[in-house]
């Protein structure tokens, strides 16, 4: 049986998309459903989120609550549709398959603790590092302040572990999401542009440049186009002291959305 979104594309009928979910709560309950959900999760989700929901490129799933919704229906829709503008794709699976994945994901909360256990750092001092010495707001948003060139850090403490945050600070090129991959190009007129790759197809590449301007380039008209494996973010192990790094991680671990809520 074809997935409703495939049928929508085939028939040009967007109303088909609304038919994917027919339940408000998860109808899957059996041990067989759980094992199948675990298998499907391993295939479709484990690479980014980890098999325990704690590590990986994707958001931490071993939590008691989620930023984008907590009901069965909300989480089903998130899995089914993905998150636009991120590396989280929607899954073209049958409804029952998505419910089974959610049945498995729900077990992560049973052993969940706070995502970030900061360690010895001072969060207040870390905020100063973030806003001044580290110049992090130039590229990262917290609440409604900061730049857009790098990932939004408003929910960093609820999403990533302290180890993940420290690794990103010390070796930012080790795991770069597609949305933030580095692009360097030279236009036909000789202009040199560096920025983050937003999207790409066979003919065009879309880039957010260092000034946060979103630009489109026709590949055939470029003098050169490079997408190196390095990150636009510097390696802070060479720029900050160990104490500064501890403090910065401690501050990032405190971020769970409160800053965004306080500015509204």
C-alpha cells in the first residue's frame, strides 16, 4: 500500500496528507509491536538519535518531555512529517509502523535524567564567555538574540549531553549537520562567498553567507565551488582555557527554552 504523501505527490492532492494519522493515542501495545518498533527505529532513527536516545547527531530523545510536543498525536506528527529546516526528515511509513516506533521511543523516558550534567563549571561565568570572549552570539541564537549562521542553542541543555557540547566546542568539524555545512565559492564576477549550505539541487546551491544573507547561485555559472569538511565554527580548545570551556558547557547545559519564553 502506498504512503499517503506519495499518493499526494502522484495525484497532486494535498488533502491526502491529512489522512496519515487516524488515532489520537497510540493503538500499539503488544510485545510484538514493541519489537517491531525497535527494529524500525534502528533502521530509520538510530543513526542520528542513538539506540538509547541519548547520543548522536539528532536531538536527545531520552527525556521526560519534549520541546515540540508530548502527546502521542504530536509526536506521531513529528515523526511522520519531520522538522522543516533541520536534518530531521519525515518517515514515509505506514501509520502502524510510526505508532510502533513511538511505542519504543516512549520507553526512553523510563531511564531519562536531565540531558546535561554540567560538571565543575560555573554557568554565570560561562554565559559571559558565550556572550563576550567566545563571540557565540555572532552565529548562535538564544531566545530571540543572536545569529542564524549556526544552530539555535535555546534548548541546548534539554537536547544535548555535556559530552556532546564539549566535543562540538573542541572538534566542531567531527559531525556537521547538512544545514550547516561549509560552502566556499567564487562567482563569475570574481566575488568570493563563504557560508552555510542551506539546500542544493543539480543546478543551484542555496547559501547563507557570513552576513546571514540567503543567496542562490547557479552552479554552471560559478568559477569554483567547494564544500570542505571543516566547520565555520572555530575549535575552541585553541581559543579558550580549560576553565572557560567548563564554564561555557555549564552555561549551555542550563539552556532549556526559558530564555526564549522570557523574551516573549
